C-alpha cells in the first residue's frame, strides 16, 4: 500500500507543478488544510473553533494565491496567525504553531512556483532533494545501522541514514539543476545539502510533536503512509526554508531565481 500510494500521489504532485495556476494552488491548499486538520484534531484534539479559523485562513490564502497574488496570500496567513493568537489564548502556542506549520505547505511551494522562469525548476529541485533524502536515509539506516541520530525523539533514525540521505539529496538536486542548466553547481550542491538537513530536521520535529502527544501517525488518510504530516513533514520544512531564502534574495516574484541562481 505504501508503494501504491506513492505511485498515485507523486504523479499528481508532478502534474500540478507542470500545469501551474489554479490546479497547483488548489493541490497545495487542500494539502495545507489537511495538515492543519491533522495537527488540530488528530494530534492536539482542539475544539472546532480553532480548526475552523485555521481552515478558513488557509482556504482564503489559497484563493488569493490562485488569483496571482502570492505575496498577499502570505499576508493573509500572517493575519490568520494574529487572529489565532488573539482568540484562543488557552493553547495559544499550539494553535498558532499549527497554522504556521500548515501554512508552510501552501506558502513555500506557491511562492517558489510564482517565478515564471525558474519556478518549475525550483519545485522539481525540492522534490528531488527531499524525496532522495527520505528514501536513501531509510535504506542507508537499514543497511549500515550504527549510532542513533535522535533516540529520544525517533529511535529508528541513525547517523548513517542521515548521512546517506544527505548525500542522496545532494546528488539528486545536482542532477535536476544540471538538466535545467542552473549556473554555479557548487553553490547548488551546498544549497541541496542545507535543504536536505532542513528536511531531516522537519521529520524529527514532527516526530517530537507526535511523541509529545502520544500519537503514532498523524492520521490514516494515506494508505501505507499514515497522514499528510507524515508524508510532508520534511518537504514543508525544506519548502519553507527555500522560499524564505529565495524571497530574501529575489523578492516574492523572483523567489525561485533567488534560490537557484548564485
């Protein structure tokens, strides 16, 4: 079931990138709302009001992004975070954190894809780095074993898996960059290494949250994988970091250029 789910979901994600526009924004808006539902309902057990505020914020941000205003969509998310902090003081940190976490699922890909020249390449670069890191970390850890990476958080992860995942992420990212004729591959290799590490940190963060609340899987929405958080934990962290770095260097309209071109 894990393989079947991956075979179904990966082409959908790739197809959304290639088509762009509304289908791309809709794909990641639905994913973000799903992640927020898992965080708020399945893990924290929050009441319906904060769940509704989070879902409404993400849906409105997706609508704005689909109309061609990714920067304004980020402001909508910021407004939703402020509203969450003001209306739900009892569990403010977890409510705000959940919306910020889910917001990365939408904001990261949408901001990067908005770049008309480098947007598609940036998303495929992210896919390559994160997917290769995930797969090779698993097989590297199973093959070589050794000391645990973070035994108190995720007992199954090893340093050998982390290193093989990082190497795989760099190689996969370089392959995509070379095929797209991205300049300065040395800088791209360093970028891939950083994003691979961020991806693995995102995986550990999600494991820590689930352990904190005694949850094994964020949900059972994806057969063989668990929940959307279980599948997207590394990607959303890497996408958020990539979008932030790209926007700092190239602005919101040229974030993918700012990310890839050094």
